[in-house]
């Protein structure tokens, strides 16, 4: 597929969705989605982050579609989906949308969910809905990547803070264009750095321009406030949920640094029942699926098929190879047990 926004749009379609929780000014929303692979294969749902869209997955859907029915969508306020201004773009409503998409649009009741950035929070809220019976759905695997899933250890940049707060958002939004936003992401969240000459960054600019995506950035970033209010609730639910959970992180991320993943792993997942995994991509930044797409797919295929290494370490001598950091165990051994080898 050509690496352009137009090619991505042509690969998908739209469906209409009416949220159970009413929005302020809008009743119906047109939601963009796309599918790749065998319709009979296991479903793999990929959930994008802020401020981008499902086009973030363009570099990996082809390889993943050899084994999975890969499904992506643009959440409200992003990409090719509707972006009404002055609305509440909540994680709670987005988690309801995931359930509607999977059950009513795709016709499935089980899937693996891979999430990134803001999508991590949407996926956690969705998993909580499933665990509490609000959505009749089974999450078979949950993969979280480079998102601020523990805000006290995040590193929000100046742009995020400016568009988050009402007193500074309007002037900031008035001063940026789709091209400026895309170029800024290319220079701060990709390794190596990229410019608008890069097709991936140019495609981001094009998707930001659709339906005046810049104009709703203050609304869509309010998820951080909602995240802060429910953070402990969702993390406790993560520790208790039955689905296998994998954390995979790009090393060079400065916004969602590795310490975020390490904290969540050590406090909520290291002793979580099941075969949970922690991975590192040593050559990737925040957008790990674009910086190291081959390695990202390698990790996903290994963890989703339960074929990951048995011991921690890099999977090959290549310095860019994925590093398997840890696997959960029911409880940590004592120092004496470690020395005794028991």
C-alpha cells in the first residue's frame, strides 16, 4: 500500500455509531475503520493514540495480516472519523465504541487488543468494561505500548500542557497548522528524527487536516484529566483481569519514558497470574510501530502465539533486536530462595 493518507482512506470504510452516553451537540458519529487479512482468522484490534489515528499502524498491518484479521478504527476526534467541536471525547465513550465495533460491526466476541499511547487508556477502560460485564466480550490478549499509563512518571511536553489548559489552548491552536503539528511530532517522537519530506509525517499532516483536526485538540487531550481520575481503578483492574498482558516499549521515548512501563510492570504485572510479558525495542522512540515495525511485529507474533523466549535477553546479537525483559510469576522468590536455587 502506498504510504499516503489517501491510500489509507481508500483501504477502509465508515460506519455510523450512536453512543449510549449522549454527546453535547451530536447524536450520530461516522467512524472510519479498515480490515486486513483473512476474515476467518483470529481478530487483532489495534487502537491508536493522541493526536494521531489508525494510520499509525500502516507499517505493520501487512505483516500481521498473514496470521490475523487485523482491524483498526479512528476514534472520534481523530483521523477520518467525525470531529465535532466542543464535545467531550471521553475514554469511557471510546471504550463503549470498541465494544460496539467488535460485536456489532465485526461480529466477534473475542479478540486480542494492541494499543498505543492514548489507546492504552482506552484499552484499559474497555478491558474494565468487559471484566465488569458491561460489554459481553473476551479480551484474549492485551498489549500496551508507549502510553502514559502512570501519569506521575510521565513527561508531558510543552505542547501537551499548552493545549490541555483552557487559558493557553486557544492561542496555541491558532498558531499551529497540520503541517506544523506533524513536523513537530517528527522531530520529537521518532528515532531517527523525521521531516515533512518523510511520507509517514506527510500522511500525518493530511489526516490532521481532515475535518479540522487541529480545532479539536483541546477537547481530545482532556483524556489526561479523565485518566488521572480513574488511573488507580484501571491499573487495579489490569492486575486482576484474566487476559494475558504484554508491555512493549520503545527505549528512546521522552514523553512516555521507560520508567512508566517499569513502574506498571513491577507494581501491577510482575506477579499477575498468567504468562504476562515485558519487552523493549532498543531502537525505537514513542512511535515504536513506525521506528521498528519489523521488530514490533516480531514481538507481537511471539507473545500472541505464546512462543516468546524462556529467559530474558535480546532475541539475537543484532543491537536493534527486541529485548525480552521479564515474564510474570505468581510470586517473587526471596533472596535466600534465589541463592539456594529453589
